[in-house]
């Protein structure tokens, strides 16, 4: 895939934000009836949201298509069906994998 330098940086930022959000997710409460709740720091959530939004500026059609698939607004329009959610998760994984590959190359 031929990507601009800006897109590469955005994908790496997204990958880093996902990693940080995942690593910072911590168990806040465990209740035998209600299960476990998790909490991520506000800074990590803000960076993750900003990195996702920044991906919208990528000019490459392949990236635009993946970004469209992860947008929560589109999921709302689709009435949040299981298929739409699965599609968004798969697209998010693909964007993450692209960012990881690019970070490994640098």
C-alpha cells in the first residue's frame, strides 16, 4: 500500500493510542453479580479519540474506507447491528496493524 508520510504518522499515532488505552485499562471494581468494570485514564481516551479523528484526514481511499467503517456515527445509522459492530472492530484492527507495521519499519 502506497501511503503518504502524513498517513503513516497518523496510523502510528492511532496504533500508539490504542496500545496506551489498552495498557491503561484497569479493573476498577469487581462484583460477583455485576462483573468487572474497567476504567481508562481521561488522557488516554482523549488521545485515542483525537487519533481516530485525525485518521479522517488521510487522503488514501483504502484508509478512508477503513476509517468510515469504525465511525460510531455510522454505527448509529446502522442501528448498531452485530454485523456493523463486527465490521468496525475488524476495520479498527486493520488500522492498528497498519500502524504497527509502519512503526516496525521506522
